[in-house]
C-alpha cells in the first residue's frame, strides 16, 4: 500500500500501536480547532482594521439651547472641512442613533426625550498626513463641547489582544506537535523492546539499521495518517458548528466565518503533515535506539 515494502517485523500485531491513531486523532482535533481559531482571528483583525482604522468620530455634546447646538455643529463642520488629510465626513442621523440604542432603550424611546449628541463620522484619506493633536486642539478651541474619538487607539489595543491570542494558539500547536512526537517515540521504543530478538536476527542476516528504521517509519506513517484523518473528521464538523452558531450574532461584529480554498488546503495537508512527523520521529528514534542497543 502506498509503495510501502513488505515488513519483516510483525508490527501490525502490536497491541500498543492500536491506540496510537486515536491519540494522534485527539491531537489533530485540537490542532484543527487551533488553526481554525487563528484563521478567524486574522480575518476579524483584517476586517476591523479596514473598516475602522481610518476613521474618527467627532461628538458634540447637546445643550439646552438649540441655536447653540446648531452653531456648534456648523463650527465643527468648518474645522473638519479646513483640515488636511480628511477624505469625507458625514453627520450621523438621529434616527440611526436611535436604531443603535433601541436594544437598550426599547422601540418606544423618542428622539425629543433624549439629549442626543451630534455625531460626525470622519474618514481619513491619509493617516500619515493627518495630525490628530493639532486637529483636536483647533476643534476644542472653537467648540469646547466637541470631543474626538480616535478609533485607532482602541483598535490597536484590540489588535494587540488578537495577536496575543494568536500567539497562544500557535504555542498550543507547538505543544500538540511535541505531544505527538512524544507519543510516537514512546510507541516506537515499546515496539523496539517487544521485537528486540527479531531485530537481532535481522542484524545477523545483514539487515542495516536504516532498513529496520524504515519499517518502523512506514508503520508510524500509516498510523499517523489514519489518526490525522480521524482527527479531521472530528474537527471540521466542530468548526462548522461554531460557524453556524456565530451566524446568529451581529454580522458587523464578526467576519464571514466560511473558509476559502486556501484555508481548506491548509486543513487538507494537516493529516499529511502529521503522517510525515510520525514517520520522521519513528525513524530517528529507531536509529538512535539501535545505535545504543547494538
């Protein structure tokens, strides 16, 4: 099968090897979840960075004088129009603000009953060219009731949090790989102890260490591939379930959790990578052990 030569060692009859695919499957299941989480976090950070990174919100506190409120609004618009590095600015309608507040205030809330501030959504054409401190100083000098909310500040904190979680997920992948290698090493050494006499016979008839190591490596590769496929079969439905539950959330909060061809290709090579890791680990373990045994 798959070009593997006939084995001179009865490795298929080893009882301990029957548990190896299931242990590897558990590791692959965790790896699939970790990789899926990393991909989702990357997509989330990219979407928020694109949608919020180059924007500001100017807020003008409401007063008891409508004429003063209108004058403050016009002054702020004049400052925004004169500032460099600004591409667009839009006054957020009160109806839209009430829609955003409806989950907390209910549908019966009236605009006239609330001292809603004036909000202006400002889009930056060139963030490097825009001087936030100078803009804020000029704005508040002319309209003390106005404040500027720079989304880049909290966005950077959010991105730092996402990168930290990604680093933890990558560390988990490293630990999964180490645990898989440890499992293969233990299983391989156990097999060497069980078949020590048969290995000595093979040496007497001229078999090289690389030949014996190749048989253990081929067996570990098949078990690793089997475990990888089982882990994939368990992990992908779990990711699909999480994505289905996420669809019920606010669409603006999360990106599209469906995976594209590149993501599916990453998932597809996981069993192959696990099989290669198991094969390499088993081969090196046998070669080192035989060098000490014989």
